[in-house]
C-alpha cells in the first residue's frame, strides 16, 4: 500500500528517538527513547532464543514499536482502552504499513510470547534503572513478578554506562545503523 512506501528510515528513527518511554520520566538527565528500548528488546531477544533469529525476525523485533515513532506517542497499555477503537485502528494501520514496508513475517503464537516476555523484562529493568522505581513498585504497579534484570543488554556493545538513556541524535543514529544492517542481511 501507499502508506507503506511513505515510511522513511530517517523519519522513523528520528521519531522513535524523540518519543520517550515512561512519559519522559527519568532519573537520568535524558529520558529513555523508544529507539533505545527497541534496540534493548532486540539485543535481549537475541540472547533468549533457542534458535537463531532470522534477519526478518530480528527486524520485526526491532520494529515492534515502530508505530510509536510515526505518531510520536508511547501509550502505556493500561491507558489504551480509554483511547478507544479509533486509536487501536490507527495503531493497527501503522503496524500493517511497517510490516508491509519491511516485509515482516507474521508473529506465531510462540514468537509473540517470547517477544512479550523480553519486552516485559526490559520494561521492568527500565522502570528500576531508568525511572527509579523499586522492585516492589514494579511488582505492585506493573504486575511483573520477576526481579528486574541488572545487566543492560546494550552497555557492552556501545560502551555506555548501564541503563543510561541516550541523547536523541545518538539513539536515532544507532537505530538507523541496526535497521540498515538488518535490511542488508534480510536482502531488502
């Protein structure tokens, strides 16, 4: 569809790098971007899989929140029902356009469960290490029973202090670099 062709990498990466998780709340000088979160999810998913992910599956992991970069809004799950069916339809259309543009495979039930497990693990760690919540608050507020992980899946690769949010220009550049590498590996 025409909507899929309108998605441009630079605009997507910039949007994701300037869309902040946790409503922009951060114990650090910078808020955490959706771009950095997406890279964390991909990095952790790579380590928590029984079989190596294909480049298309890795692209799907990286782009799991791509709609948020197009509308510049990271809506927390408990709020979504209050935004109504129009918002859900917009998200679905944008995700369909992303899936078409990047030729992403549909999620299997097992893949979706594995993805959600990692997405939730990263969210729990972000809540503690970025926002400054306690593990008890993560359990009580988010309903996540697992202990938030200590190890930042991106710190070693990029040489940054663990869990420190990146400036938007850095987040956009790193997201674009990963996106381009995955597209090349996927033959896009």
